């Protein structure tokens, strides 16, 4: 996976307008478009893209720990927001985009540093202007549930170029 290293490498509105959301996510997966820098910072990779479903794999590192030595809640939240929102993106028509309006995370169990996980996002509803999705983080090796989440996203036309 290649990551954008500058704002100039991120696709702009003109490039985004060339794709449906599903095709955009497939282009990121294939490497035709760069992965966002946040994925490199938080050590996760896009693994699968389907219509209404996206998975990431990742591993929290020492840099992702809170002052008490546990994986910071923001790591769970960012990974789940990415999975759920990218699943919503697969439902966005060409000429449109989305943004997260809100999300809620429930951490079920502590995640140890260096534990490989899979985060999955699934769309529950995608309408003309809003979408709902849910997600979960599970251990890659043992399938244990570490966190669940829900989101509401706004679907909107791309701004005028």
C-alpha cells in the first residue's frame, strides 16, 4: 500500500469526481490512489472492499498507548470511523462524497500493544442524504471482539470546481 506523503498527492475534487465511491475505494485498495496518511500513522491497512463493506487490518504500537500503557481509545475510534465511513463511501454515487456526522464506540476489552486486529465496517442503510453503518474490531488470530461502533454519515454533492 502506498501512502500519500503530501497534500499534493491526495486526490482533489476533480479526481474524486471521476469515481463512484465504490470505484474510489477499489482504486485505493489497488494502489492506483494513495492511502491516507492517517493509516500509516496509526499502522493499519485497507484489506477488502465490497459494496457496503470494508475491512482494515492493523496493529497498535507503542506510539498508540495512553499514559497508563493501554491502547488509546482514539486508536479504536479512528480505525472504526475509517472502516464504517469507507463502507459508506462504497455506496456514494459519482459526483458525491460523504462526511461523518457522528459515531459511537464501545470498547469491550483491552487491546494489548502489538495485537493484530481486523476492523470491519458494514452499511446498514444508505439513502440519498444519510447513511448508517456499524463496525467491529476483532483479533486477527483469535476472533475475540475488542470494540463495536455505529455511525451516521452525511452524503452530499461534491463542491463546485
